[in-house]
């Protein structure tokens, strides 16, 4: 049996059988993992959240039957909501936990630490532009989704996504120019 | 094409790899427009700066683990469902059997079989002193005593020598007569006063009969019964002076008894309060009007120190007739008992509430004085207070006819055994040489008052200064010296405690210890100041 491609599954219905679900995981795990890692900035957190998302996706498959032709966008929307929740929760936590998380970044093998430092730098840059624009840029550049896919994730028009993207890049250009020529 | 449109197209294409070429129109514009070329370069730079150089790889085996977990969960759910179904199948016979049992019990409820009533009438809460209650039930088998709240006290007629021959030895007791009047009686003993006689004053609440009974007996022979039956007070005087050698006469001069007599009376009536370690008698009189007639209310409060429970007795009098018409008992604000001695229709106790009283809380088996909470001290307390503290004991001697203080008490804690309460009692009996004893009094629910001789006088000087030593005094001294700043010196050892009677009313607790330079330090506990005196022999 030929395994379905990403484009086939992106607009497919929600997987119902175990075989369908296995194919679903196989196709989306890498993208979802990347998506989560760039937002949570922690490999372990990304893995945990991805597992919980997939488990939820399987356990609530009967409820999610209504998701037609939007399995991929729906999955990413779930992941995005979880990331937003975690960020909000983190903001409410006392500052000591933030210190802990920064310490965590510095601990570990050097390659991973450098990678995390790079992600942190990108995260800081994107924080300087509006969140919606930043999210579109993340999905477009880091997660390599097309504008139509991003539009489905956000549930808006493709033109809106394109506009946000353009504005975001222009603002980033200005910010980087300012940093280089203060 | 305008630059703005070209720039938008550049932006749209940006993350794509460089090998993907622009459309010919855009390529032409870019070749001619340096501004758009610069924009393109800058945007590429922006994208490169926000594009991570590496991409994370999904941990190996993630998918397998996930699938395995999903399968395990599914199996678990199925297993739980099947086990639940099996359990329900197993319980079905139990449901049937329990239903049948319920029907049987329901039928038996309406059948007045003796076996069922025995089954149903479970044992009431155990009396405070089961041992005494059983002994008492054995002595008087004619009176059924199933389910009692029992209390007893001993009235001691002490042996008198020639010095007292002319003195009439008697005790006041209070009773409520059938007309609701409080009678203050003189209880005296007739006969050979050289032998010790104990009159037992016992009272209990009988749950089966719903009545209070109070019996005074000597040597197992009851001579007085005061019962609350059929909604009224019933008195039965079984006195046989020839047999019991007890004489009860009314004291006409008493108008109202003293507050402590109210307390005794109340405790005899309710038979609930057997383990007070602190009794506070509030003798408050209130003049109010009841149905248009002036009444007088006397309130007695029994305050229990450890668990902060209070038992209140309200005696309502009519001062014109000196007649008690209502006695109310409250545990905090919960009514326990109301007695209307003269109104038959309204007189009834509250047996339902009465059975709910936590008489024997499991966690309060003994009175405990915590070491840290108890400030070390010696205090002289009134004998009357101690009598109320332990009214079942021999300290009842306060009611000796001589009416002078026969004993002084120094109350202190035993730091080696915190559950015990140590009391040094000094008997100044004029019949004998001054008898001085160190005794421990331990109060607990099971045995009531227990008195042990724990020390001995070691020295009596001509100036009537006496010093006692005891192991518990040493224990107290070892505990106390550590918290006295002036005494904290390095290498202080061999700390001992002594009790010193300086004069008639003055006591001192001495702590003596030797330091490494052989300096003996003596502390006077009351003032907590060190005496600079250095002695070689502490006993002298």
C-alpha cells in the first residue's frame, strides 16, 4: 500500500482508523516537531507536546470527524493554540522560572546549546513585530508552509496572509537595518 | 511594473530556494532597477537571519512509542470495561442477598421479638469508669444498669483519735427533694470513729429507663436513693441507722447551698463529668421574671481545660418559696438535659442528644502537659481547687469538721513524665507530727485519681526549714536550668532539684549544680536569680 503524501493528507479528512492515523503521524511528525520546537525552544517540551497532540488527535477522532479536508491545518492550529497557552502560562509564572529556563538553555551539549541560542535570537527578533505577522513569517520561513496552507491554518484569506507576511518582512528589514546602522 | 509591485513579488518568493527563478518581467525590472536589487538583497538577508541553520530531527522511535501507547490505552480501556462488567456480574447475587436481608430486617422491625430487641439495643457508650460501674452493678443486682453514664465519689470519714472525740464529724450534701426544693443535709457517721469509713456517692443515667439515679451507700448497703423517674424526682430514704450507722439530718440554717455544692449536685444529676482537670465555678445570680414571678438563676460552669468544652448548669429558683423549678444543662450551647421537678408534663430529658456526647474521645485518653508549652513553675494552689480537680480522691478532706486548712499543696509538673501532674502535699495534721509528703497525682479517665508517694523528707531543721529531694525534682531541675540564662555555663553537671519549705506558707524550689571549677550554684526558682552563695554540701 502506497503511503499518502503530505499534500494528500493536508487536505484529507481526520484519520479514523489506526492505519490512517499511523500514516498521519508519519507524514506530520517532522513538521509538527519543527513547528513546536521553534516556538517552545525546548526539544523535550516539543516532543511531549507533540505526543499529547497526537494522542488527543487519536482519542478524539470521533469528535473530529467534522473536520473535513482540513486535517493538516487543524493539527497545526491545535499546536499553535497549545503554544500560545504555554506562553501565557509562562508569563504568569514568577520570574524565577524564566531564570531557570535561561539556565536550561546554557546547560547541555554545545551543539544543542548553540542551536537553542540561535532559536532564541530569532525568537527575540520576531518579538519586535506584531504577533500575527510574526506567526505568518514563522509558518512561511521556518515551517515552510505555502500561503494557502497558512491561510487554512489561520482560517483567513490568502491575501490577508500575504499582506501580513510582506508587512512583517518589511518591518524586520527596517529593524535589522537599524541594528546594523544605529 | 512599479517597484512596489515588484517588491511584493520578491517578498512572496523569498523563502524559495535560489534556483527557482523569477518571472521574465521581474527579472527585467531587477536588472534595471538598483533600488529593487538592494531591496531583494536586504530581504534575502532578513530571511537568512530568521531562518534556522539546522532543523530538529524527530526523536527516533517516536512514532512507535506513540502507537504502542495508543494500543496500550485501548487495551486498558477494554480491560477496564470487561472487568467492570465482570464485577457487576459478580455482585448481582450480593444485591439479591442484601435485598432479602433488608426485607427480613424490615419484617423483624415490626415483630417484637426479644432476640431482635437485643440485637437492636446496642451497648450504650461505656461509662467513664467501667471497672467501678461493673463492680457496682455486681453489688446491686436488683437494679438494672444497662447503659449507664456512671460517676462516683467517695466521702471519707477519717479515723479520729482522742483529740477529735468531742467533735462531730459530718459532711454537707445537697439533694433535690420531691417538691423541687434543694435540701442541704448533714451526713454524719455514728459509731466507732477510729475506723475509716467511706460513703460512696454514685449516680448514673440509665438510658433504658431514661432516668437518673443517685445512691449513697456505705459498705455496699444503700441508705439513700434519689431518682428522677416518671417525670419527677423521687426520694427514697433507706436509712437504717442501726445497720448503716449513718445519720442524715437536714440543715435548716442553709438557705442556699454554696456554689460548689451546686456543682456537686449538678454533677451527681448528670453523671457526665468525670474527668475535669480544671473547674471554674461561676456563681452568678440573675434576677429575672418568669411568668410574672421573680426568679433567681444560678449558673455553674464546668470548664474543661484540655479540649475547651464547657458544661453549664442553670438552676432556676423561686426565691419566695426557695423552690427550684428548672435545671438546664448545656454542653456549650447544646441542651443536654432539662429537669422540671415540679411540672410533670414537661419534665423529660433529652436522651437522643445525650447519647451523642463524645464521652470517650479516643485521642483524649490521658491528660497531657506538653513539655514545651508548660512553663516550669511551682505554684501554691488552693486546696479547694484541687479538690474540685480531683473530687473523687482523698483531698476531700477539706470538709473536715475542724474547718481549718489541713493541707497545703505545691503543684508542679513532672518533666520526666509529662502526663502526670505532680503535687507536693503538706499535711499539717495537729494530731500527728507534721506529716510532709511528696505525692504524685495522675488523673486519667480510666482510674480517676491515683496518688503515689514519690518522695521523702530528707531534712527538717530546728528552724522548721525542710528540704526534700526526689527524682522528679531532679528531672525538673535538669529541665529548668537549661533555660535560665544565668545558669548556662559550660560544663555544668550534676544538677539536682530540692524543695525547700522556708516557713509556714513559703516554698522554694532550689536548683543546685556544680561547675567544673567546683563552684556550686543554687537557683531560687520563683525569682529565677542566682545566689552567689557557694556551699560544699547542698543538703545542709
